[in-house]
């Protein structure tokens, strides 16, 4: 009977999210009050630079660089520019820099097949110089370079020449790129790659560094770097299902599949199943051994379903009048640093500010660390901060982790999400304290040299004494090593609260207020005994707890006449009836709640349309 009731309650719980995601189209937002802010925001300029040195025959025997480049080119938004370069001893422009369009994407699909592994050397510096030679400072929009290599700076058989070229890359080419506002995202495709160099190129430009254990990972790495370089709005996926609203002009569905798996299919709202071999002629369907990429213009509103294995990297990207603007999220963050999330809903690139619409919106950030801390998962609710903004802060935990961030907005008639990746460092500053036999404490601080500009670092301290009073504490040192010497003024517990201010190597200001350093001088004072109340009663002697059965300790109610038991094998019709009624009531309440939310949204739009009609021309 209990199980039956549980099933009934589960049925109610299952209905609610389905109703919330039911096929309701987006109400027209053209009449909503908006404030122009981002209507002319330029799109990104992306340069993809691919190593074609001979060593790639070993590290990428299946030439999986080709489908990865094709995937990236098909995901880039239409407001972006892009170019594809290859390099070895020389650097060659495979696809010229042009605005991204179906024609540019088709050109890239054909040109990518020319990527091979034929060159003798690996001239990374030359490749970066030539691929970005038309970039002048200051930048007119976001600029990103995606660099893939399996090697080191290698321009000659002479080791001295190679070291000179590496130094030139770091001391001349990199600063010049930073001056143009470029972000370098780097991929090391083998254990032989100069990971230290590639990581420095990324960190100094606020880019991402990725290490591919094998070429099979390239598609997913390129997806993550695409989301950093050219983020696009997407639809949330629930068990491979997604809801298309009426404002969406185009969807691009990315479905990953394991080697040997059959191509995916797509089930539309009308129940029609579409496949690689059978789909409307106006659809674009690119199928690779490891993924399917399907682009549908003017998709029907309603519930769609991807018919394939669920994969966390599946995506449904959209082109729509209704979108998200998310304030910049850093690529690299430090433990203890606060990340400020700021989300705004937009229509045609301008912020929606109408309060009676925004009150229907629920916004949040889902944070996951799949590796190396798979257990970490948080959901940060974004609060309405006025002016169309939804905001919240999140403090980065002390984990070396790669976080996946999903910034999401939901309302009764639409859903949108933007995805980002964030790499975190757990211990950017090593802080320890040692106490000698005289009670003198010495705190030392060692700063990671690869993370910060040495001349920007400042540490300040405040010493908390055993009596809980506080006093400023001087920290001496410079650049990467600091210390504070604190004589013990009295026996007891001491705490050094400290604050760290600096610029990252990418020039981003950060402030950290880490946990205080604590130490003991002398013996800890014994805890004072609690005062006995003047008239406190003596505590009663407690018998050890024992387990009792109902027969061992009958209560007064046990003497009452027990009701007759139902016949064995009979059906408790009354309880079943109650359970069924509960289910029906739950369904009714759920429908009422959804209809009420939709009516609220509709009334907002209706009033907005009325206001628009009444407004003078």
C-alpha cells in the first residue's frame, strides 16, 4: 500500500516538469519596454591555427584535426569573422578571413580536407605573427586565436636557434598580440608538446589551455574553445528533449556519438522522424563518424527530441530575436576569488527592462566540475537586481578544477542557456606559519610566479590577539615572497587575517581574502566550568536505552477495543480512492499553475501591445 502511494506522488512530481516544458510558443516581445545597450556589439574575429608538422602522423594518425575544424566552422555565428591557417616550417592561409556565412562554411568544409602532416618544422611564432598580421590595436571587437600543436618551437636542427625563437615568441610576439586584445586558446596534442609555453600563452591573454590525451578528444575540446571564443545562445536539453519557442529563427543541433554508432535522427513536434537519409531539402545535415550537425531554419514551435544516446556535450544552438547577454566571465579564476554573474535578457540586442515581464523569469547558474572533482555541483540563483539585470556572486572553492558553467533563464514560454568554461587554481598563494620556542610566529607567503605580475602584488594583514582585539600587521617583502614576524604578547590563540591584491598576467585585477592563519602561544587556557544555577535540580539518573516491543510496554490506548481487521486478501478501497483523488488534485493544481503563469505572461504582452497602439506615431 505504501509503495502504491509513493507511485502516486511520483506521478505528480513527473507531471510538473513536463507541464513546465509543454509545447507553448513564445509570446511576441516586440512591444516590451527595452533600453538599448548592446545592439551594435561586434561579433568575434577568430583565427584557427593548425599544426601540420610530420609528427602529427604519430599523434593524429586518423587526421581528426579535419572534422574538428569542420565542426568549429559550422558552429561559428553569422556575426563573426574567421580564418583557417596551417603551419609547419611556414604558415599558410587555408581559408581567408571573411564574415562567417554559409558560403564561407562550405569553403571551409572543402579546404579542411587539405590538412595533413607533411612539414618538417614547427614554427609557432611565425604562425601567430602571420595569422594575426591584420589586427591592429585597439581591438574593434573580441579577438581569439585557437592554436593546435603537438610539439615545441622547432625552426632548425640547431638547438640554439630554437631557443632564440622561443624567447622571441614570449618576449616580442606575445606582447604584441596582447596589445591587440587577442586571447590565445592553446591545445597540446601530445606529451611532447611544450605545455609550459602553451599554458603561458593562454594565461597571459586570458585564454584557455587544453591538453588532449589523444586526437579523439579534439571535437569536444574545439567545442569548449568555441564556447569561449564565440558564445551562442542555446536551449536546455532534458534527456535529449528541447522546447522550441515561436521567436526562434534557426536551430543547430549537435549530437555526439561513439565510434560505430549509427547517425542520429530528429523527432519534430508533429511526430515526424527526420534522418540523414530522409529530411527536408532545406535542412543542412553534416554527418561525421563522431558527430551529427543539423541546421534547421524556421523550426516548428513545440517539443523536439534527439533520437540518440544522451551526451553531456550535445547542444541545441539558436538564432533568435530573444537572447541573453552575460557579462564577461574570466577564463582563469583563483580559489577564494568571487565571480560576479550578471545576466540580462535581450530582444534584437537591446535589454528588456519591463518589470511585469521580468518577474516571470527565473535565472540561475549551474556549476559542475566533471574533473578532477566530479562530486562538485552547485546551483546559484540569480536575483532580480533591477534594470533588467539578474545578479549573484560565487566564491571559487579551493579546487584545481575545470568548471562548466551554464547561465540559464527560464519563463513559462521560453528557455535560454549560455555555456562557459572556467579553469581554477586552488593555491595561488602558499601561506604557512611557524612558531618558535619563544612564542614568535613567522608567517610566510609564496606567490605563484606564473599567475601574477610581480610588481602588482600587495599583501596586507590584521593580527587578532587572544583577547579578540585586532591590530594592523605589516607584511614585508616584494614580488613573490612575503613574510610577517609577530612576537607572542600573551598566551592564547592568534589569527592573522590577510588580503591579497594583484593583477593576473593577463592584466585582470583580483582580490583574495583567504582563511586566516592560526597558531597557539603557550598552553591553551582551561575552559571555565559552567556555573551551577542556584536552585538547579540534580540530574535524574538515566537508565541505558533499550529496545522495547509494543507487547513489552502497552500504553493506555492498548486497553481500548481494537477495530476489526480487514479480511486477508481484501482490497483497501478507501485508501486507493484517496490516493487516486490525490493524483487528480495534483494534476489539477499543476494545470492551474501552468495556465496561470501563461496567462500572466499573455497579459503582460497584451498590455504592452495596447500601450504600443495608444502611443503617438
